[in-house]
């Protein structure tokens, strides 16, 4: 081989290797078209903005992302593309006035190494948004391990005031009635905490509500509290072994609750009451403390579960 031809061949190989190296260092691309629609009507949400996060680095000690926004067209569509790691998938979220934030997940099925892109390439992905209907002010309170007075006895809790009823606190109405028991001992028995939650009025009660696994919305509750199927008692327990590890319980991390209190029945049989919801379980531990997160509407007859963000709790 002549020297000139050999040099040219080396130059071609070098360019090829540089190209391969640059290609290998770049992240694969993704492309998807999002269609944003109203979850009830199926009509396009034309004022939506789609938000997509591209994962650029995902190490054990660092995550680096790039956030982007894209305005949909008059039919609710927008097309998004960019370089990303697999972790981001094709999922995205959407924000629009008049709707709750909605999102969608969409995993990549694989990588096309030849084209350096994620597959499927440019699928059409639907993002469903729940409409905002009737948001109302409520009492919002989060209790993190508040001591329960007089364990082993029965105490009342006023949801509107956000405190135990007198003589244990400033509350006046026993919306929730808590009867608790616990033991906390070293040795073979481990420890245990139990409680019974009951109510003051005949038609008061509580029911379990589990969020739909398909619900990808910032508002996951029903729009209104149900009229029926409230149970008068909720009984819960949790046991820890001698090493402090929970081994028996009827708590369920999927559970949320809708409750009805301050109920009364009118002459025509209609029940009027106040409603609210509990996020997760009301938890009670052997040290005699509870954890509770709730929203409560003190307006009689108002069944809306859409919280406006205005907290009526008096500080």
C-alpha cells in the first residue's frame, strides 16, 4: 500500500472513531406527542402547558434533570423531543387553568442503539386532566405524634378547633371519639397500640376510600362526599416484636377515609351533616401519641371535597 493511501485510510479511521466516540457519549433521544384532554368530556384542553423532565444524570449520589415546557395547539397536541436517560420514560405532566394538574407515565420499551434513540419513537400519549368544579375553604390540620390524654379512657377531638375537647384542650364538640390502649414493655411481649374511633351522633361515621391506581391527578378524591355507607366505628391495632419491628397490624397504606360528623336528621328523613377526609391512616403508637392529617368542612350540608387552599383553622 502506498504511503499516501495508508495515510488517507488512517484519517478515515480516525474520523470514524471520533464519530463513534461522540455518538457513544451522547444520551439517546426521545420523542413523543402528547394529547391533553378533559377527563370527563374527552375534549382537548387547549390552554394546557405540558411539562417534561429529561434526566441527564442519575448516579447514586446525584440526579440532574432538565425541565421543559411546551404549549399545546388548538387541538390539545404538542410534540416533545430531547436527550434523556431511560429513567425519565415518556411520562409528562400538564398544567391548565380550570383543571387540576394531570400527568401520565409511559415507559420506554428499549433503545435503538443504531439511531441512538428510545423506542417507541414519537408515540401519541394521552394526558387526562380533571376539571375544577367547586373548591371550598376547609379546616386543614396535620398532627404529628400529638400526645393522647388519659390513655385507656375515652377522649373527644374537635375537628374545627383542632384540639382535644375540654378538660384536655380547647375543643367543644367531640367530632371524633378516641378510645385507646397500649403497652410498651421490654421482653417477650414486644409492644402494641390499639384504638377505637367512634362518633357522637347516630348518623355520623367513616368509610375507607382508596385512590384509583389509574388516577394521575393532583386531585384524587371524589368531588363530593358520599351520602351513604358510613360505618359508626373504626378499630385499628399495630404490634411490634421485641426488636421493635412491626409484625402484626390491620393498617393499610392504601387507605384514606371520608367521614361524616355533626349529623342530624330532618323531619323528611334527610340527613344534614359536615364532611371531611383523612389522608392515610390515623396512627397510634405505644408511647401514647397519634399522627393524623385531615381536611374538614364545618359548613353544614356542604359535601364538596375540593379544597380551595384557604385554611379556615383559627391560629
